[in-house]
């Protein structure tokens, strides 16, 4: 893994990727952020050594390097999900690469199902913490000390300073934010009503199929993380209705403008 990361980093540096201030993973709801990048380089995943190719509709596969609001960014447009069949190491490989390009900060976005009765479809939730319910752990196996410690502290996983800054930015932009805990399940099924209830009982506010592995690996390498989740459907007891990928995409798309505006303003601030 170490050698693969170094090989990919070297490849990207040779293509013009320099030291980013931020790594950004664009999940559902933040796709249009690519429109505001002052792009220096853009490379399809299929041309990047050791990268996989995303198999999910709505998740394209390009790595960008450029500038947003004066900050240098490396942006993953399209992520790898565990349910696609990738190993956790493959899912989180781009995060390792971002770190070794020089990024010490990470912004991740996703779509999720809300289980908090105060949430509505289209809400943006600042992730304050997560619960890892994925069936495999990305740090399982022999630890590579050059990446980080064997036993990783997770008590300040979502960086407080970034969180407070984003809250200030949202207030300034007149955007109402929700805050809450994200629980990661493998998918690809959406939850049964009983499972949404379980998610709530376990103490989470939203549930989704990504983000947790990437953030764990980022913390392994001591990166500061900010997580944003678009609530695309609700799993509230007694009110659970059918949900489809198309509806999730549609709801995520509807919040894209606001989320993009927030991230642009955050980077500026
Ligand atoms: N469950 C899991 N993942 C999701 C959901 C959901 O309800 N909505 C969007 N991603």
C-alpha cells in the first residue's frame, strides 16, 4: 500500500498536482463544486495508477487539482463505495493519496437518510460524529507506521474548529444547518423500517453508505475532517416510504447549489 500511494502521488505530481490545502470528496449533493474549481489539472480515474473506476450512476470518476476561493484543492469527483465490491483499502486509497500530496484537511460530502424527526428532505447536516457499522474496518491488518498509529484516537474526529467555522459561514449565508451523528452501513440496500429504528436507537441522526471509512483513514493520517450530509429521504418511524436511487439523486441535486455555496464560502473564510 505504501509503495502504491507513493507511485500514484509521483504520477500526479508529474502531471502538475502540487501541494493542496484541502482534499475534497464529492459525494451526492456536491457534484457541482467542480464548476467553481479554477482547474489546473483534471485526470480520469482510469488513467491514474492504482485508482479504481466508480461503478455507480451519478458518481463520475475524475481527480481535479486547482483552486477554489484562493485555496489549493485536490478534488475526488466520484467516490468508491464498499458495496461496489471494493476492499476498504481500495475505497480509501484516494484519501491516502490526498494526504501524501500534502493535504492536511479533508471535506467529505454524502447523501443520507434522516432518522431525526426534526429533519426534512433537503436539509444539510453537519456531521458532528459518526458510528462505524461497516462490516469491515479499513485499518484492519498490519499497521503501516508511516501512515499513522496502530490505535487511532477518534474522540475529535470531526474537527471542532472547522465545524464552528462552517456554522458561522452558514449563518452569514442565511443557510440553516442541521447537526448530527452519521451512521455508516454497507448498503447497497436502503434500510427496512426496523433498521431505520435501530439507527435511531443507536443514537444517530442519519444513515448512509459511505464517508466513515474515508474519515477513519484520514484520522489515521492525522487529517482534520469536515463532513456534510444532504438528507435525501427520511426513515422516521411510522412514516417510512419507498425510496429509490433516483429520488436520492434528485433530492441531492436540489441541495447542490446551497452546499456548493457553503463550501466556497467556507474555503474563503
Ligand atoms: N439509507 C442509506 N443510505 C442512504 C440513504 C438511506 O436512507 N439515503 C441516501 N443514502
